[in-house]
């Protein structure tokens, strides 16, 4: 139900990009590459424009969002842009009292622990995130044939921040709710699925030509618990954007045992961290899906020769895949030398040229 007269999303040039072709498992001129967290502290130009502006404030300024999103595209010539924001932005937008503490991450003033806390999660409306629509409008004009990836946090990872009150190693309070009050847990995830589903719809309707659902911390779960207590909510998110027809990417860290289920939740592309080689990941995911990944981000601190050799290993393991988008196995570390990333993009493009 796109408003009439709007440009088709994606435009023909974007639809024909190596990135979207790989997501659709079509032949590509070269393996497309982008990096999770490609915008951010690794770039001096990012640190400069962010000076004196809090993270969440910067996410609500369309001009700044557009500039920061474009920075890694200009510098590294990656095959896709990822919209600059954070997974907690839609929660902030509905009035949850949270902040992003530098060097720590999202912190929630009053953690979610009881049924009464559900009342704090009202539905998201497009007006709540007007700045996303505006920034994406600016970006699709500037990006030309480069696709723009929208994203959101998955219900489990968002719930973990809400229930723990901040970053957590073992997700103990989260699991306490999941096992101790399964109905409250299910209701919490279902509400987060609605918010996330709407947030992704807004992004696609504003010009995102692919979306990635970040379930960064879901690797903390055993497969049976994932299937019973998390998959239904993530499946609902993917279902909410199925009619938009854009590729849906699903990613988490430490998810070797969950790869099949991450695909089954409704993804077109499954993101893989560095612990499972891509050929083995393809066996676990099964046919009909593209894969994204999976160079260990820590490799970027090694010599250029070592980075190239490890990238070649990733490309070799991806040889028989139906579709492959080159990425890191997790985000760019803040202290990465940006030149290492620029060289890596060039290396992957050259090595994979058909
Ligand atoms: O280039 C991009 O990838 C787009 C930007 C992006 C940010 N956050 C910007 C950001 C994306 C995709 C995210 C997603 C996100 N946020 C995830 C999923 C990805 C992942 O890494 O698994 C998660 C778990 C979060 C929560 C979060 N927000 C964390 C853990 C942190 C880091 C805290 C720190 O300071 O080390 C943030 C803050 C954040 N989000 C920063 C950026 C650039 C750093 C804050 C700053 O620059 O001031």
C-alpha cells in the first residue's frame, strides 16, 4: 500500500546491483561486500561530525544521519549503505527511558520485570520516527545505484536490553523471565515484534531496498528454547514485511547451532559469524537461502597479507553457495584502521570478479 506516484523501490539500477542480485541468489559480476557497523568510530570523519552530539540525538537528525550513512560508501566503495541508527531507536521513540552510554551501550533506567511493564510498550507509528523517513528520502537521492539497508533489533535482543537494563554477558534476568513466566515473556516478545515490524515497514516504504534483523545476542540460547520462545516473534517480524518483496537478512553472533532456525524464521539471507565456515553454514541452513559473512573482525588488526589470505578463505568456502554477500562475522571494531577496510573491499572485488 505504497502511496501512488512514489518511485518504485528498488529503482531498476538498485535492483540490478551486485548486492541485491546476491541476496536473490542470481549471478553477480563480483561478490558484493559491506560491513556491519561500517559507519561509526573507525572513521575520523564520523568522530568529527559526532563531536558534542549524543548518539541518540544524532539518530534523530536527518542531515547528520544521511552524512554518516554516506561516509563509508564514499571512503570504502562498499556495495551497500546501512542506515545510521541504533537498535534502541524505536524504543526511545515510544518513550522508553533509555540512553546509549559511550563505551557501554544501551542502558534502560527502569528494567522490565513485571506484567505492568508491558504497558510501557505502546505501538509505534510512522510519525514517531518521522526523521527516519526524512533521512531515507535524502539518502535514496544521494545513493544512486547503491542499495540502502534498513535494520532493526530482533525481539530477543531488544528484550534482553529491556529486562537486564543494559548489556549482559549471561542474560540471567532475561532467561529468568523466559523460563519462569513464559506467558509474560511471550507477550513481551510479541509486543516487540509489532514495534519492530512497523519500524521495518517504515524503512522499506521510505526507500530501504533490504532489511537486516539483528538478533545479536540470541546465540546465548539452546536451539529448543530458541524454537519455542523466540522464533515465533522473529517470524512475525519477517511476516510483517513479506509483502514488501525486499530481501530480509537475519543475523546473530555465536549462532552456529541456530543457523537452520534463523533461516526458518523467514529470512532470505542468513548472516554467519566467523565460527562456522560458509560451506558448513550452507549445509546447516539448507537450500533456498543466500549467506552473508563471515571474516573474523579481529583479523583486521593483522597484516594486509594476512587479511587478504583470510578473505580468500572466506571466498573459497563460499564457492558453491547459491548467493554470497561478503561481510565480517560481527561489527567493525571501533579502533579498526579504516584503510584495512578499504583494502579489503578492493581485494574481495578483484578476487571475485567474474
Ligand atoms: O554502520 C552501521 O552498521 C550502522 C549503525 C549501527 C549502530 N548500531 C550505530 C552505533 C548499527 C547497525 C547498530 C546496531 C546495534 N546496536 C546492535 C546490533 C549490531 C551488533 O553489533 O550486534 C546492537 C547490539 C546495538 C546496541 C549498541 N549500541 C551497542 C552494543 C553499542 C556500542 C556501545 C559502545 O560505545 O561501544 C551501541 C552504540 C552505538 N551504536 C554506536 C554506534 C556508532 C557507538 C556510539 C557512538 O559512536 O557514540
